[in-house]
């Protein structure tokens, strides 16, 4: 990512002017991850925070007996990590897709937020939007059936598009929907039989997005 592309991305995320974006760019370092790379492990010290420019990451916790549960996903325009001070990673963070990130020390970002009104306002919007999304995920888990959660996860991954490339693994969908792999597999098979989606090695295509949305219950 060249400097101008970095400035453009920061301005879009924070809705700030160029001087504010340049101040952020001085502490934000581009970082790339390949799919399945582990960014942070549960229990490790956490000194950095990240902005997602492209790709997707999943956040998973591991119980005392090794049971795994996905608690969140982060996509383009989202902020995660330690803030405003160093902390401990409460979960493992790994790349769901190839990712382009911007990374900074938590304390340096906190200093910029404290000293620049535009950056502070941008951070407030970021965190408020992510809180809203987290509440949406909680409602989904509490009120939808297991299959409905799988369908909702597909729509979230598509993010307004009719294709998901590469296609998500069934295990990934199951974790995102907080259900078993078998349940997710049956839900996907039902969609394929009805012609609502199709899947090959390169992509998953949603042919009837309205029908898919209507099946969320």
C-alpha cells in the first residue's frame, strides 16, 4: 500500500481532513496477512491496534477443554486490538481471507485521539458503529434458529454482493453462526438444492438474495 492509498483509506474511515490523516499515517504501519495466518494468540500481551483496509479476520476463544467459539469478525473499515492502553488478547485473531491492515501502538493512537478533534470524532463513530454491529450479532444468536443464523452469516459475508470469493468453509460458517458443522452443512445443502446459492472451488454465488433473507428466522 503506497502512501497516497493509505491516506485515502484513513480519510474514508475517520472522515477527517488530510492533515489529520497524515498524522495517523505517521503511526499506522501497513501489514499484510495471508488467509489462515494467526495475528494474535489468546492470552498474549496486546500492545497494538489495527484498522482493516481489506479482507476479514475472525476472533475465536478457546475454553479450558479446548472448545472453540467464534465471538466476532472484523472486516474493512473496522478497528480492533488494544486501546487506549496495552492489554491482553482475550481471544485468538486469525485471517479469514487475505488481509491488508494498518497497525499502530495503542498508546500512540490514544495520544492522537486526545489531541485532535477530527481524529477523536472519527474514533467515536468507529466504536459506536462496531458496538451497534455487536448488538446485532447478539440479537441474531438469541432470536434466530441455527439455520437462520447460518443464512444471516452468509448475507453478512456477502456484504451486499452476490458472490463470496473464496467460498467460506462450512466450519467457518458454523463458528460465525454459533452452531455445529453438521447443522451448517445441512443448511447450505438445502440452499443449493433450492437453487438459492451455488458453490464451486472459486466462489459461492447467491442467486436469490431476497429468498435467502426471507429464510432468516
